[in-house]
C-alpha cells in the first residue's frame, strides 16, 4: 500500500514529486501531418510529370523518326547516283495469270506486283542501278523464261515481288530464299526485310527457306537463278489491313526494297560505299543448283506426290505443281 504525503514527508523530509502529465499538442501534430502529406503529394506529382514528359519525348521522337524515315528513305544513299551493279525485278504473274485475289475478288495480285515493282525500279534507277524487268506491263512469262532472262542478263540480284493469300486471319510481309540457305541470298532477303521492318507493315514474318509448307523444296525462281535471289510476299491480299497499308505506304515499301538491295550490294562487296563496283564478274550464288531439267509437264494439283519429293518443282503462284 502506498505512503500518504504526510508519511512520505516524515520519512524523507520532503513531499513526493508529482509526475507531470505530458501535454500533447494535437494542433501541431495535425499541421505536421498535413505538411508531410502535401510534400509527399508534391513529390508523387513531380515524378509523374517527369515520367509523362519522358513518355511524351519518346513518342515525339518515335513519330519524328518515323516521319524522317518516311520522308528521307530515298536519302539513305543520297549523293550516290552511279551504283555499278544490275538487278532483275520480277513482278509475279501477268496477263491471264492473275495470281491470288482479295476475298471479294475485286483486287488481283498481278496488278499490285507490277505497281510496286515499277516503283522499286524507279527508286533504284535514281541511284544509277541498272534494272531489268521480266515484265513492265500486263504480260506473262513462263517461270523458266523469267529465270533464263535474268541469267542471260547477268544480273547480280533477282527479286520477285508477290502478294500472299491465306484462308484465315494471317497478315504480314515475308521473304523466301532457297532451302540450302545460301549466305548471299539470305543477306539479300534480310537486308530488304530489315528496311521494310522500319516502314508501316503489319508484321515482319522474317526470312523463310524453301517453299511454303514444303521446306525440302523451293520456289522455281529461287532454284533456277544463278544470282542471289528472293521472293517477297508483300502482305496478304486476303487481309484488309495489309491491303490498306500496301496502298497507303507503297512508296515507302518501294524505297525500303530499293535500299535493302543496295545495302546487300555493299554488304556482299559487289560495290563499295561510293557505288563503285568491286566485283569483277557477275555475283553468283554458288550454293544453289540451278541446272535442273527444263522439260516439265503440268500435273493436277490434287495428284498424290511420289515419295521422292526432290523431283517436284513448285510454281511461284503456289497453285500449279510441276513434275520433272
């Protein structure tokens, strides 16, 4: 039991000390909390503003970069007006061979192939590249005629231009190369795809080898040309987005393909950075076997193929099948 004050004084000669109650200054605490909250809020807003500004700069830079890329693609090799090499451009199909078609049947491949190829020719010729074409109007050449033409012209590169098709929701641009994956052919295709990837395409489907669905075989034009070659599928005619992009950005596509071909010529040391020719002869893709038999006969596409599929040659239009 505790001592009374009198007992404490009698014992210790003084009164006990009283513990003072600590005064809580609630007003000051509230003000401090409010100030801290305002400081934290200010810091958060400042950080958010910096992030938004940074994001805005990135978007602006991306837009500016895209605009510059679109407007100055022709200037990638500005000042060089004599590139000393030869290209054979091959607009697919022609005349009665319309190629594939849009879902409504109103748009046909042969027209798009030629339209783009002519623009690529113009871009290349601005830099002094010698361009020969398998067709420059609505005419038709057999596949062997196209390849023989390019081989006889001693072109350094062969680029075949097509549009794709599929019964489903597939889109994008791709390049096809011989299934032996020749380094020079691959370099040509990759250079072109790298340039196209910087334009407005729906998807970069990359460089592919062989023949669609049959990697052990090849497109005729890739098997029968001596020089590095590739077949470009410039979007799907069966996809509305690809068609819209093709129409809107066809000039950019042409510039990109042209720049890709020139880049490949420099990378493969056909020409130097000034456009002067280094190679003393035609550029040849030695890995390809282009000495195949020419006596072909058409077989029905529903026919069952023999197990020896190496004897089968597939037409570039992905429809007709030729057997040796």
